[in-house]
């Protein structure tokens, strides 16, 4: 029997809304890094994980990337995903 598919929605503190799906995977959290470059531009990295612990590991990676990628600063957000039936 096929797993029931649904949509997952993340609402970031700045009001940005990301919808993922349809999916049957049990993702629980969405993470986003907004990196500010020396030239004034930005890069955005994002993903979804199956646990808050996994999402927090991305924060450590972001801190390491600051020096390697030439970021002047970065914003990191983790939010819980909300499941909706599509």
C-alpha cells in the first residue's frame, strides 16, 4: 500500500513561506542560511531534515563556512514544518 502524501509548510520569522511536497517522507524541520557576501550579494542555502538535531548540525556547518566562503555575516533559521493534506 502506498504511503499517503501531504504537503509541508515552513513559515520563517521574516514571513517567507516555503512549501514542500507532495511527499510521504517524515520531515520535521526546515532550515535556511542567508549568507551575506563581501560584494553585497547574498547566497541562500536551505533544506529539510527528519529531526531538530539534524537541523542544528547545519548551524555548525554555517559557522565553519563563514571563513571558507568569504561571508561577512549570515542569518540562520530553523522552523518546524506544518503538515497539510493536499
